[in-house]
């Protein structure tokens, strides 16, 4: 599998505090079936410095050397988790912000409360420059979770959705769980990612805990698409494909709908 969203790099943000923890997290990735991870530290476009992108690539190279030295079969690529801000398009133009793994996909962080005023204009500007917007954990944004028509609007304008594995285990709370299931039900998820920050609750071990529920909900073929097929398309810089509606999902729709809305 490939993880497109991870805070595995040491010393940068609220992820791994040192290389020893980074290497333990790498071991967890391998144990859970991953072979590639994109390191995506948090960045604020308005604060980013001229040397950030180059420094990040150097740290990725250093980590890959450590992985080879430790015979850990995992390869890290560079990326960023970019906070949505008016400065984002021009900072992309200036080469200060890194898309995922040298592709044209830009991982944009959803604010936890609400999207900023002017978000649609920002996304249009990014798309107009030839980039693809991958929205990180939209199920964790309260405004979106409470106003589902915004999901439709985002899908309509070509935004891709990355949902966290942990949202399906309830780690981020009841609303995120319910919203992740809603997105799965609607077929609006394009890829799953761990958003790993540490060795415990927010690690690649979440995958083993989440797989049974997700597979029961969307079927094995969709699970394969979201965890392998579409992340591979990001590396190939190809458009991600939408989920299909498998027989399992169609069969449970009515029962599942009753369950879902009973939770509200
Ligand atoms: Fe993140």
C-alpha cells in the first residue's frame, strides 16, 4: 500500500520528535503492508520560507538513507500538508510549496471548523495552474460534516477527497465517523491515508483496526482502489478514479441508511 499523508519525518512539526521514533513508525508501516509513504509536514503558505522545500527534500533523503541502513523496506517521498490560504496559489507558482511525490496533486488541509471565505476561488486558482486538489480529511471539518451539499459542490469542481483510516474506527469522534461512512456510502472517497503522527494512537497500526469495517462497507475492490490503485495514480500523476458501487454496498444501503441516521 501507499500512504499519501504522514508526519513521519522527524524534527519538523507535531509528528515524529526524533529519528528513532520515525524509524519505529516506518516499521509499523511495513508491518501493515505499506511500501511507500509521502511525508507531508504541516505548512502555512503565508509563513513558508525560501529554503523550506529544499530542506524538506534533504530530510527525506536522509530518512531514506536511514531506512536503507536499517534494512527497512519503505521508501519516503516528499510532500506537504498545506493549510488553505489566499497566498497558496502564488506560493505554488514560486515553487515554495511541494505537491505530493513530484506529481501535480496538492494535499490541502481542511480546517477543523470551517473553510475560509473565498475557498472556492482559491481552489479554482490552483486548478487553473494545472494542479489537482486533494483535500485531507474533509470528514473532520465540522462545517462540511453538517452541510453535506458542500461535499457535492467540492466534488463538482474536481476536488479529490482523502479520508483518514482512523475516522472509521471512531478515533476522531462520532461526527467524523458518521461523516466518513456517509462519504463511503456516497462513493465520494478517492483515497485513504493514515495521517500518522506517532507510534501509538496515530500510527499505521490503525489500518489493521479499520480494515474489517471499511471492507464490509465498501467491498474489497473499492478498498483496493482507495488504498492502492488511486494512491498509485497520484505517483503516476494520473486522475484518480471514483469508487464503484459494489453489490455489498447496494445490498446494505437501506439497512445502513437506517443505522446512519439513527446515530444523528
Ligand atoms: Fe496531517
